[in-house]
């Protein structure tokens, strides 16, 4: 068992209810979100960076080292558990999917995951959808912001990067008590991993050395609009489920014979589009 995954202790069968329960090792410090967003308790920087590195290591293991490769599909702070020493342990594999040897991705017609952590190419189950989610979590760890509250977190961070002020994205509650180089690395890697074009998004195997000290690369200069698209047949289908009706494993979809959908354009009165985009 990898050191950054929640350890499975066993299982039990509740005969009356006809259900199986999985038993995991107890995590005394609960999950990352309980500490990261607590206004009364500012998580210190060394602990934050160690958690980010632990989460990255867990995903590298799932994507590249374990056989078969596994895609988690729901990486977010509430699924990053913390042991007694605040080491990151990725948990909740209820949506996880294995990839067969040589299989790069699987097509899907269902949207899985949590709003704002879901990658634009949600029609694919593959490593880079987890990488996108990791990028969002990395930005949250560095800034102390929640993307579910500050929906334009990526946009905001990219604007600061473009203006040469990326380190001002640091959580103000830290009062400057952080390693400036580590802060820059986590923010830049977070922006790179959450880049909407998956072709320009790294794998975890590529991203981790930059967190460890390799010279940072310049981010791609352009920020394409984020388009949530589903390729499920002879014509494209566009995700048109209202955010309030977004449910795990299901999504309302509508046919769209045109090649793409501009989420910034006004939607029909009967439809509310799930819009998370990087352009204003």
C-alpha cells in the first residue's frame, strides 16, 4: 500500500440491510478541507506544502506505478484525509476506474466528480482529469480559497501570473510566513495542471519534479475558453445540466450539431449551463 493512500483495513457484511461496508484506517485529523478553510485556524505553510506533495505522490502512484493504472475521478480537499502527523492520504475511491494495460483513456457518457473540480474533457476517464483536479486543489492550498466559493480562482491566479505578481495569491492568513520559492512553485504548477487544454497539461510524473525544485517552465501564453463537451456518438453532445441539478454519475445532456458551445453566450431560457471558464 502506498503511504499516501488511505489504508483499507477490511470489510463487513450487514446481512439485514444486504450491504457491504469497507473499513479504513482511522484518520484523526479528518480531511484537508476542515483545516484549510477554518477561519480560526491557519494551517502553517510547511504542512500545506507537505500535503500537496503527498497528494501528488498518491496520484503519480495511481497513474503510473500501480498495475493496473487507476483514475480516481474525484480529487478534492474533502477526499484528502490527514493522519496524526498531517500526512496526506487520498481516500474515497467510490468513483475510481482502472485502465487496462495500454489503455490511455475510456470514453464515458456520464459526468462524475464534483463541480469546479471536473476537467473540461469530462467525456474521458484518464489521468489528466485527475491532474486538472490536483491543479485546483494546489491553488486552494496556496491561496486558502475554495473554488466552490471563489469560482474564478484559476482566472484570478492566471491574471496575477501574467502580471508578474503570482506570489500575491498566497493566503493572507499566513502573514508572509512561507517559503517564497515553494509558494511560487505550487501556484505555477497548480495553474499548469488546471490548464483547460489537456494537450498542454502535464502528467503527475512530469509535474512533480517542478514541485521538487526543477526550473519552472513558462505557462502557455493563451487561455482558451473552457468548453465542456461530450463525444458520445456521431455528433457532439454538450453538457447542459444546471449546476443545482448536478449529481454524481448523472447529467442532463442535449444534442448540439454545431462543433462547439460558447458558455459565455446567453443560454436558452429553459437551460442553465454549468459554466466554469478561464476567460472573463
